[in-house]
């Protein structure tokens, strides 16, 4: 995952749900992607 992709994921997650920013420092790319996918699909379902 590129740095820009990671930055975009973190920005989206932090806008949609309250998460301690320090937590992102300890997440692997796989962890972050899993949280992003869960958050994105949940947010998408609400929008429909």
C-alpha cells in the first residue's frame, strides 16, 4: 500500500467514526485495510 493510499484511508475513517489517531500508528496495512473496508461498506449501506 502506498503512503497516499494509507493517508486517504485514515482520513476517511477519522471523518466517519471516532477513532483515536494514535491507534493508526500501531496498525499494519492489513489492519487498516480491514477497518477501512468495514467502515466504508457500513457507511455505504446507510447512504442507500
